[in-house]
C-alpha cells in the first residue's frame, strides 16, 4: 500500500476536494488539510461533493468512482 498524490499537468496538488461519483458511500483513509503529514484518519465519503479538504488518500483496494477538484 502507498499514498496517492494527484498530479495535474506535472504539478502535485497540495489540497483538493473529493466527489464520490458512485452510488453508495465509501470509507477512505485520508490526510486532511491541517493534519500532520503521514497521519491518516478513516473518513466516510457520501455520494456527491464532500466538505473535507484532502491532502493525501491512502491507497486502497476498494472499487470506488471518485472525482477530485478545488
């Protein structure tokens, strides 16, 4: 397992929002904005845009349809 860093046009994004584009909620381990780097918390992401400001997502084997944005 590793950590997902989103890259866009060669730039690593530092913070972003998550949209769960699936049909059910998913639980992901994330490092939220303001948290110490390397620390993760399990967070439930409902369908649609979620209010959490995410810095990192811990890699997982779940099958989820996620979209990121600012």
